[in-house]
């Protein structure tokens, strides 16, 4: 029926939105972690040169 169609439609959109958000959030986290590691490595390298 119509209710099931609407439910499925919203459910799918929610899933897509959620997946996109998770991918973006993971991407941001990885960038931050990489930036942090790069900075720490530079500190260590500068200390030994």
C-alpha cells in the first residue's frame, strides 16, 4: 500500500543520508589524524636534525 511505499522511500533516503554522513565524518577524522601525525613527525625530525 501507500504507507509501505512512503516508509520504504523515507527509509532509503535516510540510509543514503546516513551513509554519506558517515563517509564524510570518517574522511574528516582521517584528515585530522593524518595532520596530527604529520606535525608530530616533523617535531621529531626537527629535534634530530
